[in-house]
C-alpha cells in the first residue's frame, strides 16, 4: 500500500521504516528538516537497535522517502498514520495540540484528493479523542475514515516489537477501513484484534497502567522481602510459575468487588506488618480502599434503580460457595436496607438455617434479619420483585429464567 507516516519521531520513524521493510511504499512527513534529511540520506534520526540498517536498506530500494510537505506526503497515499507526540501537560492531561494541528491540516487538503483517505491515529490518545478532536478537524465527511491503531513499541526493542508484535490492535467504525489498516501488518505473526474505536484508544492505557502496576507490585513485595531477609527474586520467580492464576487472564475481568476469607485478611496482615517495619507501601495499602470505592460505585448504581421491590441474585462473595465472610454483596444489602429499600435475596447455595460458625456470625451481625429476606427459590424471588440486581455469576439455567422474567436487570458482575 501507499502509506504516509506523519511525524518522524520515535514511533513514526520506526513505523515508517518497518512498514517499508514489509514492502509498502512509505513517505514520512515531518516539519523538522533535520529528521527528513537524515531519512533521505538513509540514516535513522536517533539511535534504536536495528533501525539504521532498515532505513538504509529501504531508502536504497526506493520504498521509503521523506518530506516536510504534508500535501506531498498524503498526495496519493491510501493510508496516513498520525504519529505525533501527545505529551503531558502540567496538570497531567494529554497535550493534543500537535494532533489537532495535523488533523486540521489534513482536513484542509482532503478536497484536493480524488479518493478517500484512511486517517490512522497511532499516537496515544484518551478514549473519545478520535471522535471529539480528529473527526471534527477532518471535516466529518466521507472524504476520510478514522481508525485507531495504537503502538506498543518499547525503546531499545522497538524494531523487534514491531516485527514480532505481542499485541496488534485496530479499531474504528468503518469495517472496510479497519481491515485495510490491519492488512498493513498481515505478514506479521500474531492475532489481529479488531475492536471498536474507543476500545482501541483505551487498550493502550490499560496495558501501560497494568505494566506500571506490575512493576510497583514487584518493587513493594521486594521491599518487604528485603526487610525480612527473604530473597525477593525467588519469591517473584516462584509466583510467576503459577500460570493458572498469577500470570494468566484469571481475575482480569471487570466485575464486582472482591471479598471472602482470604484476600481482605491477607492484605491487611501484609500492610500492617509492613508498617511495623516502617515500610510505606502505597500500592498495596490502597488495594482495599480501591475495592471499597468499587463497591460504593455499585451501591450508587443500585440506588439509581426505581423504587420498588429489588431482588438480589447472590449472597456469598462468589458463586459455588456458601462463604459469607466479607462478602461485598452483604455490604450492598446493608446499604440498600439502610436507604429503606425493600429487598428479596436468593443464593442457590445458602439457606440461613444451614450455615453456622463464623459464617453465620458474620452475616447475622451485619444483617440480623437476613432470614426474612432470603427466598427459597429463584422463581419465588423473581415473582416478588420489580427489578433485579445480579451480584453473583448465575448458572446458565438461572440466566434463562431471569431473561424469561422480563425484569429490569442491573448486572454488577459483568462490570
């Protein structure tokens, strides 16, 4: 394909050179004459392992050129990839001045083209930016289709990351445009994730935030280990051997707050003992407050339901157990009762006369009259409520019966 790469900085130059290496006809566009001159001379404008050799090769083959003229760059291009910077502003917000400027300049040139241009935002942008900034700047017409294709390039391994992508995401409202952009990378290994526009924008933030959390988590665990004279690397290497729960998709599903007899208790113990060692662990110390805020958001959503009889599916902290200790559903019920809501509760594994010990003590302390709220069957609850809160993953049979009831449903389990 004929591709224009707008911006020859770190992301743009690597993208331009590697696309040319894949066989596309690429022209890089940048206001900086020094960067353009370097590329035209077959040199990388900065050091990145392997980049200089690729730039030299593809410019010699005539597959990569460069210009300071945007009009020349997008003249006969099928796809234009925007790779300009989106630096942080002093308040932490994204600086979108460069993105807005180049989008407006493209918009001003679209009338001179005879065919539609696919404009691809490769820069890191917050969800909604393509719709709220780029599309209006382009004029919002049929002359351009907007696609988001975030980059996942790490400095020092960017060429390898491009050629062997761990994740390749393309999103947009125009299916044909999305597939055209995905086709740029069709000879690369890995699965192409074709998603919605805002999902494509958001995934970059989710990935980078997750990486930051992992680094901070390892460092905080390492700090505790150091104080206790425990080999931190041995702890983390052992943790990583569990690919069923630890290094896996397990728990990475947006849903309801966590609870139960293990996670809250162990987090409290670890952070308390760390404080006795004069260790301040902001990440670990804020996991429980974060969980409490998530529970409060669910409570607010529940309180927004119309007044009437509310059914709640679930009582234990998760499905397939009767453990009520620190169940967030119990806390949800407590708050709704405090606001005067009339409730009906059903859990397939709980009858109040069959639970005992700490389990029974916990729920009766929080909701002394829980027995009056519990229904013996799902059908009984569905027949006696006006809306329903799903607070625990239902069985397939339960889902069928809930759907057949026609009741308005608030699902806090699916996020």
